[in-house]
């Protein structure tokens, strides 16, 4: 892993400023948060942080793909989130007194991560209501996502979870429509709380509902049938 001083180009700045956390923050506060930020470059498989370790930065994915997960005693893993360009993570440590990671973080592909100093973020939290509001909004969204994930895990079958995901990401307009998954199907399986073989069976089941899978490209030929899966 190589860490160097962050030099934002136009695309990097746009990526960071469009992320949910910075959407409603005053420009001067955003400038102070980004002042002195660092960037880390990672290869696929690099561990960014481990559960229980100290975490000293708020992170934004500039490029690549990051997985946050927990692991059990027997080596089983549970994905908590998958983050792509423009996503922020590590925000819970802003309010956590111990400022330790509650899970592991891993790059799933070559990734570029911006690191915003946690001490500065906590300072801005106390000084700027716009940033405090943005942090609270992000945490509420995380809680909402967690509730949705828990409900789907308890209430939906494997193929229903996949159907719901496809409908949420399906382009607008009349079928047939197609779109490309933002990551490999193995990552999607973890995101949905499924084993890879369970995801394959779910896609096979959904063929009768008009879903065609060609690698990472998904074709949906009947949205109504998919809603009734």
C-alpha cells in the first residue's frame, strides 16, 4: 500500500463533493475537511483496516470497490456494505469515543481511497451545524439500509431478494431493458447475504420471470413478472 499527499483533480473533487456526506456542507467547511487529506492506493485484496483496530480517518472511495465485513470464529464472513466511487465509509468513528473499526475493510479491486483526518472531522462536527446535519443524515440512511437488509433477510426468499435488487437498479422505461451489475456476481451474493451457489440458483429461478443473465449484464424482459417473483 502506498500513501501520498492527496492532489485533487477536477474529477476527484467532483466525486467527493457529490457524495452524500458533502452534499449539504458549506464550501468553506468542505475545504477545511479536505485540507491535508491523504490518498491511499490499494491492490485487490488489500486490507484497509481490521475490526477492533483504531481508525483515524473518514474515507471516500475515489475509484475502485471496497467491501466492509465481519468474520466469525469459524471463518465465515458477513458483508455489511459494498462501496463504490463516491461512497463514504468510516463515519461511525466520528461519534465513537474509542474510534475503533467495527468491521474489516478490504479492497475488492484496485482502489484509490481519500482519507480525511478524523480529528478534523470531529472538530467540524462541533463547529458547523451543516456538517453535523450531514453526518446525522448519513447515519440515519445507514440505519434505514440496515433495517431493509434485516427485513429482507427475514421475510424474503433468495430469489425474491435478487428480484428486489434487480428492480431497484433496473433502468426506467418499458421492458425489455438491460443494465450492467456494478461488481462481480460473487460480490452481489455477499451483499445480499447469499452464498454464490444460492445466487446462481436464484438467477436460474428468475429466468421464468424474464430475467436473462449474460456475465454481468442483466436483461429484464418483464418487470411485472419480476415484481411478482
